């Protein structure tokens, strides 16, 4: 990666984000950041209410957000924070992007839902644009990422029986160790994360785990019943793990030779996050199916999709699969606007150029409280030296300093700011990490 002066990237993105930053009062002179006031009763009460009435399937940082713009969120105390998680990349275009909000508002006033029992006047255009962006023929619209994964599993199995000629009931899908593809019972059946699967069985059969990044092991696991390989081009939840450069090209070569579908779960890595439209683009491969979600809904509505060619997605027949909300006109309008932004190439370019800067700055912390940095574009996994503290402790201290990041797997923290972030804001985030590491060291 090369570093380009981001001042060259002048755009509505930059302006918007700079506006957001200029109103920020937390940093500089008499910043609260160094010694935040204790949270008020309001923060305390709102968190207590959630604790009382929500299932405890998350462990959020103790910040209660009430508004946001661009790369910044504001909590109920009026404190502003730089959002370096971006809702796990669902907010690639930032909070409240005017074009996305406008698309949603226009559509809200006209038509929000028809179900697929009827046609609507927004879905076709969205599907055509998304298929074109991906260089594919067709789109299967769903809502959440997990639904896109489930849909691809069904499509791959049907393709296996109807096209490849696999014996009934025998279809096998290869998945990678350390995978994260969602939370449904079928998907957690092929997770190797005990926290995600223990006590949720019995498990769905038909999947086999192979080591991530090892194309030889993958090829050895393929047999006559293998219909698909399902992998994340970069493993997000596992800690932003980037496989060897030849891995995905090898997976593509092997799957083509062995008549196996290559399904790329780009739900987190896709749509600009890694400095390209898809992480697959960065390594020069084209999968049979792209799985998209998160940023596809512009941070406004849940929108996901399976995108592929007619010879694969065409196996589905009326009545075999569906979703009440999948392809609804509100989702299609926002999704169309997301695709429009990606068609300009601007978010991808920002991610690539600012990502180079982010990685250079984080890389300089190796040996100073950081043991490793991985990622691509504006996506970085930072391993904290366990001698200093846990990832959670680092995140809490970053929060006190006005930067929101999230830990994963104990000692890794991830940076995934909205792609509208500026170079100065990235510097601010890394400065705070540096200060936290000094504090703990
Ligand atoms: C988030 C994610 C999913 C699941 O998406 P949901 O919308 O939470 O169901 C699937 N795959 C990957 C790679 C993800 O990051």
C-alpha cells in the first residue's frame, strides 16, 4: 500500500466529516478526555433499564448514544466520541449521510412495503445496479447478514443436487476454522467458537471445518459431495485475520477445477471497507457468490443480498425461498443509493488512502504495547500486549478519551471507522491509543 496525501481526496465526504469534527469540543485545551466526569444519573438509569429488560447477550461499553453525524456520536451527557467501530462496518458511509437519509425519507413518504407477493417500483433498479457493481447477473435480496448466509447455503445445496448431481441429502459445504457467519442455529453449527455454539445444539450437519489460509488442506477435504466453500476473504470477528496472498486465488483455482462453488462472505469486508468494492478485488479473484449485508443498508435499514450469476442463483424456483421484508422498497431505495456511492469509487479510494495512513501509524506502535497489526484499508486489528491489560480495558480507556473502539477475542481491538473519517481524526484516535498504552505501561 502507498500513502497518498488525503488532501488530494477532496469530496463531499471530507467536507461532511470536517464539519462534524469542527463542532467537537471534547479535544484540545481543557479536554474532559483526560479525566472524564462521572456519568450522570441519566446514563446510569438508561443502562440499568437495559440491564433489567434486555437479554444479556451483549456486553456494551458504558456509553449511551443519543445522536450522531458523520464519524461522530454524541451521548446523553453531550459528550462527543469518534466512532471507530461504525456498527461493525454497517456505517461505512457515516452516520446520517445526507444522500442516504434523503433516499430513505423520500421513500418513507411514498411506499415502504409490498412483500414479494407484488412487484414494487424500486426493487428492479436496485438489483440491476447491485448486480452490475458486482459484475454478476442476479441478486437474492434478504435483510440480515445471517439470512444471506442461510440463503447461500440453500442455493449451494440446491445447485449441488440439481446441477452438479450430488446424491440426495449428501451435500457438503467446507468452512474455515475461526469463521464468523452469523448467529442462526445452522450457522453456529459450523462455528468453532465454543461461546457461540455451546448449549445451542443439536447442530445442523453438512459442514466441514478446514484450517483458514491453507489451500492444500482445503483441496484435500473436497470430495464428490462437496458443493461449496464458504469463507470470509478477511476474517473479521476472528480479529481481522488476513490470509496469505495466494490463498484466495488458490481457493478460486481449486473450486473451479473441482466443480465447487466459491462463496465469499463479504458482509463485513465488502462495500469499501478494505479499500476496494470487495476484498476479493484486492486479491484478483471473482467468487461465484458474494454475500453482502451490513453497509448495504447504509446504517439505516437491514439489507443483505446474495449476488451471483444465473447458472447458480437461477436454481431457485417460486416458493422455495423467501422473506417478507426482503427486497422491500425502503431497503431497495437506500441500497440503490449505497450502490450509487460505491459506483463513484470515492469511498473505496478514501479507505485505501486513509487506510495506508492508519496502518502506518498503528504499525509504529508495535513493540510499544502493541504486538501485531493486521488488516486492509480502514480496517485494522490491533493486538494489545496482554502484559498491559485486556482489550476491554483498552477500549474503556479509549472511550474515556473520546474514541469508541471494540475488542474481540480478549486482546485484539479493532479499528473500523466510517469511511468519511479524516486523516486528522485518525491521528486523534491513534494518539489516544498511544496515550492509553503509555498509561497502562
Ligand atoms: C456480521 C456478519 C455476519 C452476520 O450479519 P448479521 O446482519 O449480524 O446477521 C455474517 N458474516 C460476516 C462476515 C459478518 O461480519
